[in-house]
C-alpha cells in the first residue's frame, strides 16, 4: 500500500465543557478534553483495573457551535478525525508541543442539555470545501 492514513476514532466522556474561541472572520474553534477508559482484570489478584487516557479534542466552525450547544461535561460522544501535533514557544522561549484530535465527524451518544421542542442532532459531518463547489 502506498501512501499513509491518519484517522482516529474515539468514544469517551467530556472532561469539561467546550471552550469556544471566535475569530473576526466569523470562524470558530471549540476545544475540550475527552476521557477514554480501558478496564481489565488482573489474573493474579482478580482486581479490576481501569486506566484513563485523556485526548485534546479540537472542532471547528458550525460543528463546534453545535457541540457547544448540546454537549457538556460528562456527556458521552463519538468523534472521528485526524491526529495533529502543534508546536509553539512558551514565554521562557522553550518549544512546547500539543497533540490534538482534529474532528471531522461526531455523534452524540448521551447529552444532558436539551432544548424544548428541538431534539439535538445525533450525528453530523461538517461541510467540506468540496460540498460548497457549484459543480
């Protein structure tokens, strides 16, 4: 197989509410931590062990606004996207890195927020630039 693949699929719980940032041009970005758990039983002791991994989730524009409206801390969600590493310089001049999941698609699995007479969407795929082409 030639080429490569960068695809991440996670099911987990929000560790915090979505933090939104709006840009002058009308764009938006939402960020939230997502917890995934792995549970197993130790053969020697029979003890049940749960390991939690935390993932930095990034979602953009209309999809971010939908998530902010319906999701809150503790809600369960499926996300699909790409893993990206960002680099920046800290105030002391050292290089810092952050690994994030840039979401392309998501599905709400449980939500606590509700809007009267308007059930939340269960799944969405943000429009791509190709969807906007007139041909």
